[in-house]
C-alpha cells in the first residue's frame, strides 16, 4: 500500500506542468503533487459512470448505506493506463440520508479526508483532481459514509501523464499527381489531444506546394519529380508524431517531331525546319545538345534555320521542356553538303545538228568523287538521253532550242549539285 499523501486539488486552466497544487474545495485534504514534469491533457468532458443507469460496470445500482465500490477510471474516456491523476466533476444526488462520500485511489489505505458532504435530498457537485491507483488498475474507490443510498455521477475532463500518447499521422502515403494538376490532400492525426498543427520538419515540398497548419497540402507544382519530406503533427499538449512521405509529380509523355530532317548544303539557306511537341503542360522552352554546323541554329520557338558554312554530319538532340520542368527529346542528324559543281560551267552547250549524232560529257567536283547524273528539269530532244555516268548522247530527230537541268548526286553522301543548260539544234 502506498501512503495517500495527495488528494483533491483546485484545478484551473487546460494545460499545466504540475509540481504541486493546493487542496480543493471538495474536502479538506493534504496538498497534491503530480509526478515531476507531468503534463496535463484535456479531454472532452466524458462520463465514466452513473449509478442511476441500469446495473453494469459503469452504471447502477445506487450505492447502498456504507457501501465501498471500485470504478476503473484509466482506460476509459481517453484516459490512458499510464495516467497518474484525473481532473473530474463529481455529483452526489438522490441521497436518502445525510453523510459523506470519500474518494481515494483503490490501492491505498482509506484516508480520513478526501470527502464531499451532503444532506438528505440534496444534490452536491464539485470539481477537482484525483490521484489514480498505481497498481495497474487505474481505479478509484468510492465509499458511501451515510445511512442511506445515494447516486453518484462521475465525469472526467482531463488527466495527468508523464508520457505522450503515440500520435499517428495519416494517410500512410500520398497519391501521385500529374504535372500541371493541383495537389490536393488533407493530412490528419490521431492518438493525441487535439487540435493538431502540421508542419514539414525535414525534406522539401515541390515548388509552389504548401502545407497549411491544418494539414492541407495544396498548390500546383512548378516541377515534376519525386519529393521526399517528413510531416510532424503537434497536439494541444505539445506531443508530436511524424510520418515520412514521398510525393510524386508525374511528368506527361512529351513527344517531339520530326524524327528526321532533310540535309542542307554549304552556302545555301537551310530549311527552316520547325520542331513541334505534344503532351507538354504550359509554355515550352526549346534547346539542343550536340554541335550544329556554323551558321545554323535552333531558336526559342524550336525553329532550325541558317546558312551552313561547314560540310559534314551533325547529330543533335532536340529537347522540349514544359513549364513543370518535364521534357521530351528527339535525336536527329543534320547533314550539310559541300558545294558540288556540275561541269561544264557554261550553261550553253555546243550546237548540234538535227539528224547528226551528238555527244556531251558532264562531270562534277566538290564531293567524294563518285557521282550519278540525271535530268531533273526540262526535256531532252528525242531520242537523246543522259546516262547515269554523265554522257548526253543520241541523234536528235528535231531542231530547236531545248532547256534542261542536270543534277549530279554524290554516291557517298547523297549530296547534290545542279546546273541548267540550253542545247541548240540546227
């Protein structure tokens, strides 16, 4: 048995770190002293028992003359099993005779104090703090010190405890959010003494996304990706609980086209070729990696243009980045051809004669050295033709002036050069 060195005390305020307090008005008794650094936790007023109710562990029947009855307090109405004391409201009513009601921890010897007095037919009420049994039961003993039956009503409004109850932050995880879509999630907490306030205590939220003290995640992320952070909920008594979260801002699929681009020629204005995209959210920024030939560039609108001054093969990666930092790419190759010159350089060919055999050989320079030739515009006089080796031959059957274009194609690079010619047949 432990000594009842502590009993009822006056109770004011909702949150209190207690070392000692004065005796309460319910009855004269020694001073109350909670455990060092005990914290008071308020609860919504809750009825532990009412003997006016039908018979049961938290109900009737009324307490008979001289009866001593035990009621378990801890474990009910949010009072934890570790609680050392409770703040309570006590009512004695329906008294058949005058007397006293003594209340004390069930694991101590009955004291001579800690009482509330009443008269026959009178209803008495009082408020105060009561120590609970420390034998694991968390019970109080109620002793009717009168010659008649009484009813007792007992409500708790809070408790003292040296440890914080575990606080759980929910939900366990957050749903992924598409890039460009507002984040909208509400976090809750349980297990402590509300209300709760919420804060990010480690990691970082996406840009433009915020957590309110009420636990509401909101805002439209400025970038896609995976964001790790910890949210801590703090209850009314300063107790905390935390949960680590990962918020995934999912990038859309951004498709960039075209996937191939035509070749260019040195000294000849290129394109323009306009790159486009589908799937991006918001404004799009265009960029590329790799090296373009001197004189050619990609502007902010995704347009590839310019006049190349270098021949060669130039692989680049074109990238479209949306307002959320999500991107799509395409790999293309820009081939720029050297200047291929078709010979003879004189556009007027030697004169021929109708009915007489005619022959003219075309050559090309500036490329790899191997070419094929073709007529790409105009018409030759029948039945003349141009061989792939560049020989124009045949016996013209008609007279007149004939204009046509000869194009030489580099068989290695597929680069081309052309020249327009006029053939006069007399």
